C-alpha cells in the first residue's frame, strides 16, 4: 500500500507536534481534499529550490467530540486514512482507551506521553502501519513489534494473525512491559496473551527476538540510523518490515525481503521519531 503523498506522519516515540513548524520538521497529516497541500510554487516564492517555509497543520480532530473507539475509527475512514475493512475491524476490536494514561482523551488524533520519555502514536499512524503490513499479518503468520510501549499495536497485530499465529512485542523499559501486559489483559486480545500466541518481552529491540523468528512482518517504533542487521536476518523471505530510518531527517522505510533473500527498500513518507536507542540513553533523554 502506498500512502498518499500528503501523509507525513508522527510515530510511536516522538516529540509532540507544534501547530506551526518548518516543513522539514512538521508532522504532516493526511488532509481532506479541501485542505490538500497546494503546489510547491504556491507555497514558496522560491519554488522547489526552497523548503524553508512554514505550514500550519491541524489535527484531524480533537478528543472533545469523540468518546467512542468506533467513532475514532469512523473518523479515520472519513479522512481516508483507513481504506481496509480488516484494519477498521481490528482497530474497532482493540479499544485505544485501554492503552492510554487515565484521564487523557483516548480518541484524539494525537500521540500521548506514556512516561519514560516514550509516547503512544496518534491513531492515524497506527492505522497507516497496520495497512502497510496487512498482507503480512494474515492468520498463522509471525509478527514482531519493536518498541511495543503500551501494547496497543502489538494487540492489534495479534488479532490479525490470530491464535494460530504469533505476535511478539519487545520493549526495553520493564515498567512499560508490565503495564502493557495489564492493558492487554483488559482488551479483546486477552485470550491470545493467555494462550501464548501473543507475548511481550523486555529486551533491546535492535536485536529483535530470535526465539520466534523468522517473522512475516516487523514493525519498528523508533528511528534507526540504519536498519539493524539482526532485524533483517529475522525477516522471513517474502516478509515486510516497516521502520523509520534517519537522524534529523527521517523516512518511513518499507523493507521487502525477496524469496532469494535480497532486499528491496523504499521510502514511504517522511516522519519524525525519537531514536531507536538503549534504555539508559532513552531515560536520560537521548
């Protein structure tokens, strides 16, 4: 799935967006047709030669008008972020309110701080990643979620691959893993956690989780300076990985491992994530 060019998204571990930023540091959203981006020439008197212009971007919606998980999913469909019936069903099944801090607007299209210098992604980013990986999240397949955080996306993955599959979350903050398990136990994915087809582990996600490799799908929720070799090694031939890559300037990369083991890598969209790093570096604030 190729995301529309207007979608430049914010990721799982990233800094909260500003309403007004330079283009190269703005968390872009998929805009409705009435707000679609004008031509580069219209935006800048220097045309394509200059990227240093400001754009003002709003969230798709705020939490004030949406108090149901189904309403959040309907909004994502309305704005064209979700086009897959399966992804819509899964996001309706896993209630986001169970995975965000108490008292926060669970269905707002915004990332939220979850402690330990980490955040949970905005709903539109979760939807985008689920759609990019959908073909590799069929029943019986194996999926690895690096930087599993509160467990939301890992739970969605588990629902998609089902009890005959295997969904594995890896997170290097032990307290987040403990919290994620509690969150999932309250969700529709609880039976999968109980039967062992869904599991969460404390570990360095840069090393993957070899025990259940190879994986048909790998999702990485923080930006790597380069794609970690252990994750490439653990990706199954025919599998797909979605990973943000870069330092100041980052792209969401879609990595396909062909049946002969060779790789195809494309840039899906520009993003802004915090680094894929060690636990100590993250707790120090990178």
